[in-house]
C-alpha cells in the first residue's frame, strides 16, 4: 500500500529525473514548491510566496512556472 509520503517522493523523483525529460525547467521550478505545499513537506512556500506565484499567472512569460505550481499544488503527476 502506497503512503502519502511514498506518493510525494515518487512525484518529486519523477519531476527531477530524465524520465520526465519532456517537463521543462520552468515547469519543474513551479511544480516542486507546489508539490511541497500540497503535501506540507519541508520548506513549503509561505503564504506570501504562494500568493506571489499565483500572481504570475497574469504574465505569459511565467505560464509554465505557474502551470507547474498549480499541478504540484493539486498533487498530480508532473505533466509534459
């Protein structure tokens, strides 16, 4: 049976490994802190950092960072 911590570790590993080479660095930069916040593990983003990341949604140049953050925040596998 997979625990929540196992799932968190699996998603972190997927986001960091070559198996997800299709995942851009920008997506990964948003995904990892979003995932930490979702699982409340380690130094997850503070409320201010969380709000700042969501404000970036209005800036097209940060679209992949925000998409990654939202996916991590939702607790889903990294998406190419």
